[in-house]
């Protein structure tokens, strides 16, 4: 059974960098699939942030591209998100998810982790 | 970006009745070379992540009850729940994966009347 689990600080100060990790169990990241991040502001809809392939190829939402870095650590079977220069607008539930190829639906999701941007 | 617009924003249906949610894409998500519609539907219950219900516009994910069905053309799609059950109360999202950035509809909140 594939499982994804997000982790990271729940509170980040404005202008700082948000850092999250998604640990994957039940499947080897280095085997295949793309691994993505999606966020959901409180009470609002879903926004795709970006995805990474196990080879390290990355694809970002242009709306966030200048601030986003996604990386993969196959030795730890996890991938990470960094979002720089955060503001209150970046407060959201952050989910990690899996998709087979870049243009594909998300079949497994983590439970999500709430990140609040506040001083 | 492809804009996904759902209607209605909220919907109240009696138990056992049919619920219909619509999703319209700003451009076609039908890939002509394989005749597949790059459209998925998700169900999100409070405090839970989205759960995949339907992909390729009409293929039910394994384990999803057959009262859930999806249909549509290149730009207009429908999620139908044939006989609403209490456990179907949730927010439903459509998503296009035809191109990046992946985009989602704003969500439709389904409640019991």
C-alpha cells in the first residue's frame, strides 16, 4: 500500500522559506512515477505547485515558479518542497501526491500538513 | 492556463435522489491522438485529502461505488451520483491534466436536503 506523509514546520515567518518533506512508503520513488505538491488555502480550492520525476526533472506552476524548488532524495525515498519569500497568501494545507506521468491524475495523496505564515 | 469552472458551487439533494455536478474547461482536454479526455474527479471530506473517484472523464477508480459516474465531451463534463447516500456529503473537484499547470475547479459542496 502506497503511503505519503508530509512533514515540516507548521509556522513560518513572512519573507522566510517554507520547507516540507514528503516521505513515501510502500513504493520506491526511484522506480517510476512523478511526485507532486498541491496546496489548499483554508476553505478554498486546490492549486498544483509542481512535480518532480525520480530522475530529478522538475515542472512548476508558472505562478509560483520563481519561488519554488522541488527536489528528490531517492536514498531516503522522499521528496521536498521549498517555497521562498512567503507571505500570508501562502498559508495553506500542503499535500504531496503521486501521478504516473506528468499529464496524469493524482492517485495517492498524503494527509496534508498545515503551514501558517505569520510573525 | 486551462480554467476549470464548476457548477453549482453548492448543491442540496435528498437521500436516494440523483446529484449532478458540472465542470467546464476553457479549452478542450480531449487528446485527439488517443481519444482520451484528461479529466478527473475527486471527493474531499472534511479533514481529509482529496480522493480520486473518476479519471479519463468516465473511468471509476477501483473501490469507488458504481453510483458514481462521469461523462462529458471535450470541454463539458458531469459527475453524477445516481442515488445519494449520507456518506457522499463532501466537496467535489474536477481537475484537468491535459497540460501543465494542472488546474482544478473551485469545488462543489454537496449536502443532504
